[in-house]
């Protein structure tokens, strides 16, 4: 199976997707602001670095699971979960 980039792959849902892709024989490439090889895709200079990573890994598909906020911590209705 080909390489699949998971933007937001270090998050709650992203980690589960990465594990499932690995289980199915895919080669996941995690793109996230945290982790071993962080990359903030909101950074203006990130596009070229991201393209280089995709090319080097042979990425054929991208799953975008990144979010600016933790959806569990704050809902659209305004409530917050105690931490």
C-alpha cells in the first residue's frame, strides 16, 4: 500500500487513523505541530517543506484531520469540559 499523509495525525482521532492504516499495511506520514518531526502547516514557509516530505515519502493520499482547537474542550455551544 502507498504512503498516506495524515495532517493532524498526532491528535486524538489522528492517532487512531494512523494505527488503523498501519494495521492495513499503509505507510502513514504524520504531519502535525507536535511529535518527532513537527511542522505547523499554518506557517507561511511550510508549503515547500511539506511538498518535500510528501515527495520523499511517496504520498498518494492526504487525510486532513487537523483542527485549531480541541473539540472536546470547547463546543460550538460554548460549554467547556473541566480539565
